[in-house]
């Protein structure tokens, strides 16, 4: 009997020693690709980050399930902001679950190369990383970071033509830093980005770049649009509109994987406005602390500022009423007349974005 007792004690001791040894090596490690631009070395980024550790995540999700969700509310009251963490935790849990889905792996994972690091802006003063996702209020978040970095004292003072001038706006990119500096910031800084219904985002990109073009970027009209028209417009007899890109042309281009990749190599960095969130921000390869949604920006913006510890230092610019709400009527209008085949090809391209961030499959367009 005594011998069994000491054998049991000894076995427990060995188990404890093994667990202590293994715990030192539970880090998410991978090798940066050669096109990063610096030396190739093993980089260690803990996954998930301290603020979203698995145990804490499970506790908060259990707590969230016992409370009413504030998603349907129209105004960010103080008590709702305090509970908004439950919404963000559910989003992170869904993101993590979809990232582990092997059937969507090619749509949700991307190498953490220089292109992604170019999209991430740094605020060292307040230890914040922001990944830009065009057509989801990205300009306003840049203004917030410009103020935090000390370039201007108020968001309202920033000239519009300076926000996207990366030589003058005082916003360093993560790609400009050394390997060790990148590792430290990805491990320790507060990281976030914003998403939007993928099809509504594409409509916004199309309008902004090929219809209105308020920033006077001529290459969209004179270079990109003609190339897409030549390859994807079914009839070239419509000479009166040959110089203008139709949304149908745009959809067909985006849904043609090999043809789009060929053209995109010619278009270069101008195509970021319709790349997937995976290609832009690598959400399955970087452990973000918050993923905001354009549709609930009235809640998300103040929550993000508070979660990042800067709630009392800067405010998010005012949001015009109704501008962030999903507009199904607009989506139906733009997609009317486009074949089911082309819409299905487009959905296949952005299926990862729909799944990662909980956006419903647009059955009214696909079936």
C-alpha cells in the first residue's frame, strides 16, 4: 500500500515537470517569407494575445451568453459600452473558429509578408496598431492616429489632402521597422481593424474609384477601367459607354481568379480597395484585440478608443445618421441584371470574408 502511494506521488511530480517544460514553448512561431525585405529569421508571436487568452475568452463568452446582446440598439449608452466587450469577444471567437476550418484555409490565411505590414499603421506613443481596410471608415481612423502621434491637436484640424499623404501625415508603417521591432509590437500593442459587409464594400469601392473619384486619381479611369472592359465586357458595340466601367464588368473581373490575378499584377498597389480582409490584414495570422464592424461603428468606435486606453485623449469623428447601416435595397439595385453565375463566382472569392466576420450569405442574390 505504501509503495503504491509513493509511486503515485512520483508520477504526479513527473507530470508537473513536463507541464512546466512544455509551457515555456507554447508560442505561435513561423518564418517570415523572403519577400519581407529583411533577414529571414524565426519570429515568435504569442497566439492569441494576452487580452484574448483562451481561458479568459471562454469565461467572457460564458458571461456574454447570460446577458442580452446590445447589437440591436441604436445609440451607444454608457451601460451598453461596458457590455460591448461581450460582442467583441463573440466576434473573436467566431474568427478563431473559422480560421481553424481547413475547408476555408485558402480563403482565410495569407503569409505575413511586407504587403500586409505596409497596411498596418503604428502609434508607438500609445502602443496601438491599426490595419487599414479601405471603404470602411479608414480615413477617420487615420485621423485619430495622426492626432495621437502628435501631428495635430484635433481631428478637425487635419487637412483632407494630408490624411493619405504618407510622407507628411506622421503615420509610420509596421513594414518600416526591423524584425525585432515588428515582433515586439505584434506581441505587445493593441491591434484592431474594421470590416464591412463584403458586397456593400465592393459597391462603395466601385462608386468611389470608377464613378465619383473624389480624390482625382486618373489611373482608375484611364488605366484600370479600360483593361477590365477589354477583357470582361461581353459587347464592345456600346461605344457611348466604352470609357466607363460598368458594375457588371467589375463583378466579372473580381470573380475570375486567374484573369484577375493577371490584371492585378499590372494594377499594382491601386487594387487594395477591393482586396479581401485576409489579403489586407491577415486576421488568421495576427492576433487582433478588436475587430470593429462598419454597421455598428457607433458602438465600436467609442469601445475601441476605451479598450486601447485613449478614450479621454481623442474622439472619433461624428458619424452621419444612417450612413453605416446595411442597405439591402442598394445591394439589390447594383446586382440586378448580373447573372447568378457571375454573382456566385464573386461570392466564392469573398466567402472567407463573409465567414470570418459573421456576415450572412446573400441568398437573395445567389439562389
